[in-house]
C-alpha cells in the first residue's frame, strides 16, 4: 500500500509509524508532502516532497500528477483548511485509481466550521456568538454574566490547533510570567479583546469558558455510521496536540460524537474535542473531520484507525470487534533529526 499524507510535519511522525507498524504486517510506503521546507517530516517517510500551497491554483493538478507518477493508493489530508478544496476535487483526484479520505462537501460545510457546528448542535456546546466589534463583545459579555463571574474565552473561527485561543480574565492577563509559555492558556482582558476587534477585520468566536479537562473522541465512520470509537483525556498540550494523556471512556461524549456522525453523515477519520467538567459532563467544542496527531495513541490502545481507514477505502474488510485498553497512559517525547 502506498499512502500520501498532506501537511506532513513532525506531528505526523507517530502517524507514519502507525501506518508502517500495522497489525497485518503489510508493507506501507508513505509519501509526506508539505509546502514548508522547515516543517516537513524528513524521518520515517519514504519520500518527503515540498508541495505548492493548497490554495495555489496549480495544487490539484500537481497533486494529481504526483499520485499518478507514484501510483498512490490513498491520500490522507491532514490540514483543516484544505479539506474543502480536496473534497471539491475528489473525482479528479480519484480518476487515476487513488482513493481520497475526505468527507463530502455538504458534510464539511458544517463539520469543518465551528460557527455552523454551534448552530446545529447548540445543546451539546458552550454558549457562544460571533463578534466583530467591541459593542458586540460587551453586549454578549453582559448577557452571559461575565461581569458577575461567568468566564469567557475567545478563538478564531477559521483556525485550529489552539491558534488564536485565549481566556478572558481581568487579573491573570497581568501575569507576565505566563507570556509565551508553552502549553499554558493565554489570558487577555475584555478591553484588550475589544481593542483587537475594533482594529482587526476578523471574525472572533466569543464563548462561555468551561473549566475542566480536555477530552477527545477519535472515530472511524462509514457514511454516518460509527465503526470504531475511542476517547482519551489530554492532561498536557503543545501546539494543539496532546503530549500527556490517558485512554478513558466518557459515555455522554461517545453519545454526542455518534449523534454528530449520524446527523452529518461523516465518513472516515474524525476527532471530536470536548471539555469535561469535574462532575464528568462533557461539552463539545469542535469537530476535526480528518486524521489527527493523536490517532497513534488510539492505535496503542487497540485500534489502528488510520490504517483501518485505508483498508476501508480500498474495499478491504476491517475488524471492528476490538476491546480498548482503557487506563493506558501516554507521554510524548521529541527527538532530533539531522540533515543537509
């Protein structure tokens, strides 16, 4: 099997290893592409290729030519922003026999959009609104009770991996020791956010902040039906990826994930991010309808979801009778790769 991973970076290293160390003992060759020479994964892959930007008009033609030349069996898109582009060109990319792991355009219009997800699954998610001005920020803050103790956070509507996320706090934003500290929430004041909104033309999601534990549910779906599902708590994060976690089951979160898969007719790999209160109640934060950096953790717990997805796309049978190793813990280390 030959697999191509887009946006293949150092966060993809364990993902590549999961594909190669599959339960079938099958030889899997991996081509990793990335448009940034500084970020591309250079170890473990069979080929590392610098690609055009996915927004470049020539990108799809370039990708199609590469897949034809290399006889690629499966394309696994890794970048959230490119999913609609890949989905819109799926037929072209599959015209040479390559299979593409991407949900339908209709599904992505909701699953890939934090704002649309909040509209459709309001009962599962924290209260939120989209703001563009200081007046809108202060109006929502008053309505939700920010000035009397209800915490708020903000995020960018079109970003992932924690980019643009900050917690509003009128005291902690003064703690200079937290500035640029990896894995620690950024804090800002409501006045700072208001100034940003009035000076920068950007959509900001303003959301009730739920204190709790980060929790994710990784899913392998088949056109709206969950085939396999496993969750884990994230105790430490870096660049939006879990660096310390534990395989845990949260039934309400599993129910929510299955409902979203069913309603949106999700297909393939997806990861649902939650925050779980100390009493165990989960709040859905977002859906990432693609492979993610933590899928190898699920592999170690019992199911190689990314390899099984490749088999699924190629029409091969997959074993869904799997017992997960709940309680398995993980800590992620980084090693160095040297090259000219």
